């Protein structure tokens, strides 16, 4: 939320590496927002989980306090749960799923207990969380909020996480039971996401468990069995999905890989493409390639053509304070973007946009 810049900050923070037979790349861009509130975590060397990897994106709002903590402490919180410690060498996907869920709940409680400004609501920041634990046999998805992750297999998005929006039937019931309401598609007319870490202003009912508050820190968990035809995963904030459906994003990634771009180039181009499509939010994305990822094809030209943002915005300058003074023609567009913040246009689930969601039905354990 907040004001927009006169021109976007299109410089990117990009990292890439490989491990556990995975190639990964992440990139983040501040974009049109006055502040950068996203954070991320990518780890392929986990001594406590041999052969395991962890990738997550945290989309902050109202400030970056909570998202930054999540970006450094999430994996640690999972590994320190009693569930994980008790399993020792008998850890299985269901235990990892439970440890992941509990880890985020513990982290939310810890953040509140150790940050007086957050507890007193002097700092009212919060953050969504979406991530995956990848083992040699399974992928465990966790999602709290409206950032999103999906897996592409044999050319189809076979699973995508569901966004937690205040207008969802189950979310509305919990919000009202916690003495809240939903108006204009927002919790108490303000927050456009119904689950997050932080946001303690909305976790004010002392007689209710954390998961029963107006804003819940509980992640939905899904276990997917890995398949030799798995190609890649995308873990990203809603700045990506505001302008791309799951299928659109998967097609873009596939085309860029076929055109010969490396993972780190693909994820950077994804951000540039979303900026070209007029995404107004911070943007962060992690691309994880499996061994069956699309390979370069000689002579292939990706159909998505778009200019380098440095060329597009080279002639425009910031005002004295760098904050936009929008023209009347832009006001409706900016308001529309703000009102759809944390949810986005063209939100299409994996099972209703031709992404063959049923293909994962036998291997997905969604709680």
C-alpha cells in the first residue's frame, strides 16, 4: 500500500545457484512502490535435512519489519519445531508438512513477543508467506496469504496454492466470528488479505487461538509427490500474479527457457515483463528448475516481446520527492491497482484455467 513513484525502480536484486539436482534463481524489484517490502529465502544446503531445499517469498505490507524477519528466520523456525526435532531420521513428508505449518505459527508468536512496536501496533506491518520444502521424493507447499506457488509438469500447471482473500467463504466466517467484518473486499475495510504473519492489530481477541483471529497466521499445506516429468516451480508475490495467470506465467517461463535464457535471466525477464504489463506492486519471484526443465531449442524465438525498462523509462524523471503527481487520466488506474492490491487481476486457479489440476489429485494431500 502507499504512494507510487514517478517512475519505477527497475533495478533488481538477483541470486542464483544449484544443489540437490535443482537449479534456482530469484530476483526482486521495487517497481512503482515507494518502498521495497518483499523478502525471500533460498537454501539448498540444510544439514538437518539432507537432500532437502527450502524456497520462500514474503510479501510485506505496512512496512518491511515482518517480511525481513521472515526472510531470515522462517527455515530456522521450522527446524526448531518439536515436530521436526522429534522425528530425527524418521522424518516423512507428513511430518515436514506439520513442521512447516507449526514453524510459521511459532514464528508469528515469536515476532510478536520480541518486538514491542509490533505488539503495541505502533508498527502495523505484516507479511504473506509462500514457500516450498523440496525433498528427493516430495514437494511440500505452504501458503499464508495471497502470494502463490505452482509446479509445472509436462507442460501443465498441475498444482497451485490458493490465495487467502477476505471474501472466501471460510475466511469470512472466521473473520466474523472474531468480531470483524469484510467490506470492500477487505478485512474491516482495510486489509486485502485474510492470512498473514504480523498484522497484530487484527489479532486482538485474547480468548481465541491464533488461527481463529481475524487475520490468521496459519498456512494451508499441500504435499505433492515428485514426478520425473516435473519441469519447474514458481514461487512469487502477487505483483507477478496481478498481471499474469498461472498458465500465462508457466508459458512465459517455458518460452524463455526454450529461447536459451538461463534461469537467472528468465526470472529477471519475468519481472521486466510484468512491469511492462503494468504491475504496480513490488515484485519477487523464485524459479526452481527440475532436471526435466525445458531445454533450449535452436532457432526458437519467444513470442513475448517487450522493451528493456531502462529504455522505456530513460526519458522520465522523478519529481523533487520522487513521488508521483498522477495526471487525471492515471488516477482511476492507480486507484484500481490499489483496490486490487494483494489479490490481483486474472487470478486463476490451477484447476480452472486449463492447467490440468486433476492431474495432481492422486498425489496431493491438501489440508
